[in-house]
C-alpha cells in the first residue's frame, strides 16, 4: 500500500445454483488468486455461496445449513491471507432468514451485515424468503470449522476500521440498498466510511447497465468515497432473468474499473484514499454525524509495495478524449468571454487594449476578447491590439501577431519600445550590454505602461494575457505583464492554453487564420526579452523554469488535493515514466515549490479574472496564502526523496 492507494477487487465467480460446495471452492480459488495479486479488499456478489436465484429452495434447511458450512470453510481458508473479504449468503438468525454479507479477515468472521431494503416488486420476490435487516447491532454466535464459538456483531450499523491504514473505513450495503431513496451508504459515509462495498445481484435488462453505472458512480461522487460493486453473473438461473456480472470500482464520481458485459472473473483497481481524505477535508458541507450509533470493528492489513495499475494522467487539466476536450475548450472560452462581457458592461467600455506578441497567451486572450465583443455586438475595431517590438522580438512572432490581429478584424497599433527603454536605462544608469533582470523587466514594464496609457486614451480596459502556470511560478514581471485591468487567462494553465488555441484553429472556418494559429502553436514559449540568435528565439521559458507539463502536474495536485511532495513525486514517476527520469522530476519539483512559495506576493495583488476550472490562484477566492510562508517542510521532504532514491 503506497501513499494511501489500496488495491481492491470485485469478483463474479461462475457458480452453480444451490451447489454450496462448488460455489465455496470457486470463492476460495478467487480469494487465492486475488491475494497473489496483493488485492486487499475482495468483494463477492449477493448470496454467492448459494446463488441468488434459489427461490423457494431458500425454505430448505439443508441449503441454509450448507451455506453456513460454506461460510465456515471460507473463514478457515482466509487464515494467513492478507485481505478483507465480503461474501454473500442466506443466514438464519433467531429462526429468521436474512440476506447478509459476511465480513472475513485472516481466519476470523469480523461481522455480519444484513440487507435492509428487501425488494418485492416486478421480478423481485425477496420478502417471500428474507427479513428486513436491523440497523442496530446485536450479536450472532458463530461456530467455526474447528468447533470454536464466538460472538460476531450482527446489524447494518457497522464500520470496519483498518488499524494499519487510518483512512480505510469500510461500510457495507447489499444490492437494493443503494437503489433506495435513502441508502445505508449515506449514513455509513457520514459516520466515517471512506469505502462502500456492495454485494449485488442486479439482473440485466435493456438500458439497465447504463443506469446502474450512473447510480454507482454518482453515489461515490455524492458521498466522496470509493465504491466497490460486485454483481451476480454466469451460473445464476436464467429461468426468467439474466445476470451479467457487471462489476464496478468507482471513486468520487470516476469509474476506475468496469467489467465487460456478461463476464465472469475479477476486476481490480486502486482506490486513492488520500484523495477521498483531501476532498472531505476541503468540503465543509460534508458534515459527519458524530452521534450516530455505529459498531466499530477493527482489522489489520500489511503495508507492502503496490504497483499501480491505475492510470495517472500526466495532463490532469486536459481531458484525454478528444470529444470531451473539445466540449471543455468551448465551455472555457465561453466562461472567459462572458466574464469579460460583464466587466465591459459594468464599466461602459467599448474598447479593450491588450498586448499581442505572437505567443500563445496573448493569442488566446485576443480570441476571447473577440468573442466578448461579438456577444456585446460591438465593432471589433474597438479591440486595440498593440504589438510592441523590443530587443528580443523575432520576425516570426511579430508577423504572426500582425496577421492574426488583422484577420480577426481588430485594430492593430505598433509601438516600438526600444528607444523608450534605452532612454529609461540611461535614466537609471543601466548598461545596455548587461542583459540581466533589469534589462528584461525594463521592457516588460515599458510595455505595460504603453498599454495602460493607450487604454486611458481610448477609455478602455487593459486585458491581461498571463496564464495560471506563469502566476504559480511567479514567471511574470511585477507591475509589468503581471498587471492588467482584467486577466482573462488567469486560471488557465499553460498545458491547456495550447489546446484552446488549437480548438479555435479547428472551428474558425478560415484556412488562413487556422494556419497562423498552428504556426503560433509551433512557436517555442518565450517572453522574447533577450536578443534573438540568428533570427531565432534565444530565450526559451521551459529551459529556464522547467517543463510546464511537469509544473502543471505539480500545481494540480498541490492546490486541488493538498498532496505532499512525496506523494506527488510517486504519482509523477508513474505518470511520466516514459517521458522524464526520476532525477528530472525531483529537480523541477524543487524548483516548483521554491518558486511557488517565494512568489506568492505577486499573486496576492492579482487583477480580477474568471475562474474556469477546479484550480485557481486568485487571492480573493481559491488561494488565500500568506506571502511570507516558509517552504522549508516541503523542501525538506523533497530533500529526503533525493537522499533515498
């Protein structure tokens, strides 16, 4: 178990109806195989020791007695197996028959959880056989295979706590329980459960699998939990129904693994308990019920190395699926444009001023501004796009900036800042041959002064072009490109900027415009503040501060979930295993944390700008961080990673 990931499995064994010996052997075989794969939570379907479709055979004492013998066999078999196991069976208690889940770990029956909601409609007739399960916990006297007897908690209100993994708390429900208006899983989660297991026998009819998937993934989202759903399948009687073995492992609304239709066997995946913990900690409307009476049952699992099979997306801000990505891009452009629209209406402005450099950020900002103007039915000539050649401007970026502005119908102004900057350097006694931070930032601040004064001239607003990744790293000149009157890109990460521009290139319907946008996409990211070499960009941002793909990965997990450096490093090594070696990841992680903490003062006075995703750095919204916070404990953890490589 690494960094609060845990391997879990949902199993559909091929059974024989009413053959408890055969079914018990099949269950034990799957337990053996799952433990070999280091699966720690193993969930079987409802009534799987007998089969769900026994119908009136549930009235037969021999079936009930043999089901109990099967349970005894499974409990004995689990001895020395490092897993917690959930198995369904019919169980007689106080001369009443219950549909239950038996909870087993390392040769011990930990508890018995009865089904609460007993369906008796359409194809279901369970009330003919089973009694509604009690919420309050009583005792059941269990005699194991060797004749040793002990009392076991019996009731719905039980939670199973792992002694060796504090964030693993398991609640149980059975099939219909989750379909009810008030599922037991709600109470379980509010009482502290982080994982819900469901032993199910849900038959297959047209359209039901889609509904079932929405139900289970939605429940995991609503409860901020992991959800393991094991469904009955092949071997059940097909007299009137077919069971497909539709198994699912879900987490916080995401389906981690899902079995194919009409299948048997085990699906396995990893649940991220740290993510669940982080989400609940952040979401203060998730109010746990401290006064609810629950029986807490403890168990232990070994901590051991876990090889992740779960996909860790190297681009967490960017949807992998093209259709989803296009939908996301359109949605973001709309949010950006509508944010600016409101600001223009409120300030009665009919002009916008922005610097256009031929780079990705200013291109995206210009595309957003044109949309806002179209929404307000304003003449695009009111968009004043200012190109300001400096000491590092290349012909390529200058030409693209000019062409782009003209094709979009905006007004192009050119203000060459070189002479003004030279005068400024003379005033502050700075040697032009010393190409240091003063040399670079003098140009950036001159450009901002030009934009602000032109905005005054036209009674317009200066729209900022800087993106969230630059703000996170402090890669912005204070009171230079750092400042504007409205920052439309302020919550758009760099890895997403290029996809937004690419999306626009695909939908704009203008081949010439599309070609320019693609050339901008192909241009290296640069502030162009140092003189070019042989006409080419000399100053490449990612050579200086590191790959934005890595920094955006770090940023997402630092701000979205509050993960520790060691956990983010572990995930990054998985996500980027074919792209960056471990030393490279650690190096740029150290750079990220150092800059992220030291540059907060720049973010503390950011202009307004629209939030477009789940992560943002606005000092008024998502990131209320002290400008003088120390990064020591984070950097110390990274130092420890370096020493223990």
